[in-house]
């Protein structure tokens, strides 16, 4: 674990230049004392790292020191960036990749990285198989247009020609942000029944703010659906589980009670049932009654068996 953290310190200094111990501590989620010990260890190992005290000072590497620890080509860096796993290790891996990519390719690799966004919450739906995610990732990273068959929720599959803008991982699902006939659209990637990556370049902006794009799309989606607000009491684990599939209306207070909004009544029941017994549902009464009915049905089925 410490070896990995030492490498992360080295990568951060190489990529960002001078940083304070406090800044490094925030990035690595450790104490400033731990950072200073790590810097001392790097220095002892022969890495030319030094500290300037006082205002404007910080921790730096000797100018010209190189840390290209891999022989990554541009295509290899893009491929790794396209993987974008939704795990705590992702940020660390991205730091290492960004620092390891040769200077000549770094700008293009960074541009590819902005096309992938990972966040813990989404449109509050269950995960599904995603057979065409790899094709969509390649199209997003390489900036190519796609022809795809897509089935919207409750509708029939239809062919679309799309200009991929970016991919967002949220709530255990991937979403494609794309332009269709010049208008912005959001597609759940698991609903594509076919995807063909074309040789035509995608007609899309050179820069994109995926978090903002996704938030606007999600807000528009929710404004067109009748939501269900539920009051619950839960511990930290329960709130983390529920907030991944809903919108927090009232954050939990000292007693762990707060309010959540779900896309609809059925989604609320599905999510709350999966969170029991880590969650106590306080209201509304119809939600409590529906959960009690489901519990009775399950109990009866088990007794009959």
C-alpha cells in the first residue's frame, strides 16, 4: 500500500509541479504527517524531491527529472482511459497514466479522459447487461459517429445515427451523451441492441463538461416523471445504498432521518426492499403498507416451502 502511495506522490509532483503537503494529503486521503514521511522516504531512495518552506513554497521534483515509468503509446493510453472502471482505484490509476504518457501525447490523452465521467448516482435504475459498451467507448474516445439500434423504455427499437460526446457511469449504469441531428440526447447504453462504429468523424464540440451535461439531462428526465418522496431513517451504509438510486431531498439529521425522492412508486419499493434491514421507512403510509405486504408474501412463500 505504501509503495503505491509513494508512486502516487511521484506522479502528482511530476504532473502538477509544486504542491503543498496539505494538497498532497487531500489527493491521497492521508495526513500531512504521512505525506512528509513519504517525501522523506523518496528522498532517501534517491528521488530528487525537495521542500521549500514559507509563503509560496511547497514540495517539488528537481526540474528535468523524468518519471515516464511505462512505454505507453497514445493508442494504449486511450484504451486504458476508455476502460474507466467505477472504483476507488480509478483516480490513482488516472494519475499514473497522465504522468506516464509522453509529453507529446499528453494533451490528446487528457482530451480523451474528459470524455469519460464516473459518478456514484444516476437515473435510479437497476443494472443490466451492456454488450456494446466497448464499441461505444471506442467511438467516444476516437471521435467517430455510430449507427445504432436503440430501444427506449417502453418503446420499440429504432435505428439512429449518433455523434457520441461522452460516457457517464452513474448508479451502476453507463449513459451515452450524444448529438442526434445536432440536438443533445442521453442514452442508457444497455438499451442498444446493435452498434456499428462508422469511419465518419463525429460532429461534436471540441470541449465538453460531462458532469454539467449529465446533471442537466438528469434534471430534465426527472421533471417529466412523477416522483415519490419517502422519509427514512438509516445508518451511513443505508444512506449510501439508497442515495445511489434516488435524489436526496432532505439530508439525514443527527438521528439518521431524512427524505429521498424516487422516480416512481415502483422504483421506491424496489430500492427500499433491497436496502432492508439497514433502513427504517417512516413514511408515507402507502410505501410502508406496500413493503409490509411484500414481506407477508415472502414469509408465506417461505412457510409454504
